């Protein structure tokens, strides 16, 4: 008994809406008939006339093609990260082969039978997910870890030709890097033109992201501005990785060695990908050097 008033109200509202709709259609029926007959007329005109049909198809293809082009642009943008990852992986493989070619002893005749399993260096690409550059001691976090074969003290370089640092701590899926922009980082380098050895450090009183210093260069070497600094082949870095160019040779240390200021090739502020260098002979070298007597 209590539901009948509600049903009557609903029926009344529905009846009112239907009446309003019918009044609207009746008032504008000429317009609706015009749209219907106009559409039919266009359809018949296109169907029965080759010229009009050709123009319509060409116009439709142009519009559809333009829409597909815009959709492809959006799709390429959405998959840009995946494309970058793929390119980084491919570049890592190519640079692995290049490193091994450059480090072949040219004084011997070497027949390389297996370039995949017999090479000393392999590179693994990783994406930077955190990077500090404003502190005295800076660190980087990447998205690869122990399950990818990464271990402590592995050397790290960038795609832009430059040293990045060393692997510090490793978990299953992530690793941290002690950046070159860290007071604890020392990398063995040499001057390319004369093979003078030195130690690369950062932040000797100047925390400039683009500047670093090469210490312990003997004074008897002739050094020029713009001379190139490269890795020496020690500490996990293959020999010949470009580091930077000398920008100041007038830094005196007051002894038989000099310190050089260099402009780094690597831009740490825009670092997105890195390459971890896996040295197949690193453990053998480390065990051998562990037998050396400690310096007094």
C-alpha cells in the first residue's frame, strides 16, 4: 500500500519527460528531416559518382593518416623509456667488444676464436634512479644488483666517455656507486701523450661538477693545456677510457710532484645511464696483489 504513491510519482515524471521529448522533436522536425535526407543524399552522390567517391576517399585517407601519425607520436613518446633501455643494452655490448679490441696486446699475434666467452671485459647497462651531486661525498643508486652479476668495487663509466666511480654496496636488485664526486674516490690515470701516471681526485678545495684534479705527476714531465687524461688500466678500468682535458698546469704542491686541474668529459648533472665493467681477470689480479708485502 505504501509503494503506490511512489510508483504514481515515477510514472508521472516519466510521462512528463516523454511529452517534453515529443514536443522537442515536433518543434524541430524539419531540421531532423533535413539532416536525415541530406545524409542520404551525400551517400547516394558518393556511391553513384566516381569523381565524388574518389575525392571523399582521398580526404578520408588524409584525415585518418593524420590521426594515425599523431597516435604514433604519442605511442613513441610513451615507449621512449623502453627504447632508451634497449639502446643502452646494445651500446653496452658494442662497447664491450671495443674495450677488448683496444686492450689486445699489439706486440703479439692473437687469434681471437671466441669473442663472447673469451673477452676480458663485458659491460652491463643500468639506469640511474638516484644521483647526488651537491655534497662533499656523493653517491649514485642504480637498478641492477647481485642477481645481475654486479659485485663490490666494479668500475663504472658513463655513455658520454667518462669515469663515474666504483660499486660500493649491492643488494639483489640495486647497487650504490661511490661517485667520482667523492673525497674517498681515487682513480689511476695517465696523460695520454707521454704516459705519465697520476691519481684522479675531486674537490681539492673546489666542488665544481666539471672540474677534477690529477695529483702526483712528476715535475720533469712537460705538460700542456688541453692534453687528454685517460685511465691507466688499473683499478678495474680498462686502459684508455677518456676522463678529461687539462685546464690548468700552474698548481704547485711544493715538492717534486705537480697537481693538474682538468675539465671532466662526464656531466654528472645529466647522468641517466651507466655501464658497469665486469673484468673476468679481476679476482685473479686481486688475489695476486694480496700476496705483496705491506709498505712500511
